[in-house]
């Protein structure tokens, strides 16, 4: 169970009593709202209908989609937890650089120019480095000459880890690891620039490096992605045009 400060525990106990929920359920929702920066949450709480999403400002989805009373409960609960996080120290302060800290990356990396989190995944982008935390495990990658931007978590069944750069959508496991290691049997999460779907890696920076045979193979892969519905016709046409220039 997530550790709370004494003040945080009192607030959670009070909310659990008033909403007729277990302390564990409220704590789960508190962590979900905290992971969403206080403005959104993705949760899986049996006491609140199972899987659901909440976004501050009105958007809410619950497992029982026509249970408007449950939707109202989730909205009110998340709004109250968001306010509690903004006005109270709900979690113990964790030293910078330690797993679970708001500054969870190694301190020698400095200040990231972009960072984010969702569910159990957090990322931070630095000049030449990409830091990823998955369930407390921190991995630092060398980003080489990639300019990473617009990072977000991709939902779906594909469990590879990807990011977007000037070269397209790239698999994170193609980058050199500076420190850390992916736990065995640990599911990964896609990071791409939405709303695109993961596509074959095409390095547009070296247009003369591929022969016609390689281009044909890539075109065949793109065709399969189009047939599978992963790429739109517009995305397929754009990539096809880029590849044809390489012949």
C-alpha cells in the first residue's frame, strides 16, 4: 500500500468514510490522480466499476458506462483528491534522484526540457539522454542524434517502447543504455507522438543509404500496416512518397 503522510492518511480516511469506500480504493484513486498531475487519472478500481478514466473539466469514463451515479461519484472523488494534492503534502518527501521521487532521475542529468507520466511509466528528456522509470526501475538511454519531442504513452496491445524523432518512430531498445536495465518479464509501454501509430523505422536523414531492394521490402511492410489498419491511407501515401525518393 502507498505510504502517506499523517495528514494525507487522515484526509484519505475521511474521504473513504464520506464516500463509503475502502481506504485502499481511495488511496488507489489518489495515486492515479497524482500520476496524472492532478488533472487526469487512469484507474482500475473494483469498487468504482473497474477500469476507468477521469479528466478535470468534465470527461469521465467508467466500466458501467450508463451508471450516471457512479460517474458523478468518480468526478467528485477525483476533484476532491486533486484539491487535496494541491493543498497538502499527501506523500512523504522522497530525496531527489531516488525511485518514487518527483525528481526520480539521477541528479547529474540536471533539469529536463520535457517530462511526463501516466500509470506506472514516467519519462524525462535531456540533451542526449532519455530517462524512463517503469515501476520504480530507472533506465537512462543515450539518444544519439535523435531530437525527441511530443512524448506520450501509447495505449493498446503493442508492448514495445518507442519514441518520435526527426527520423520517425524509433524503438527505444535500439538506443544504447547508459545505466539501468529492463526487469525480466516486465511489460513495456509505447511512447510515440500521437496520434500516429508505431511504423517501420525510416531514417530520412540518409536517403542514399538504401537500395531498391530495401525500399521494396519497406513498401511491403507499409502495405501490411495499411491492410491491418495501423496506418491511414494518408500516412501510407506520405511514407511511400518518401521511400520512392530513395530509389
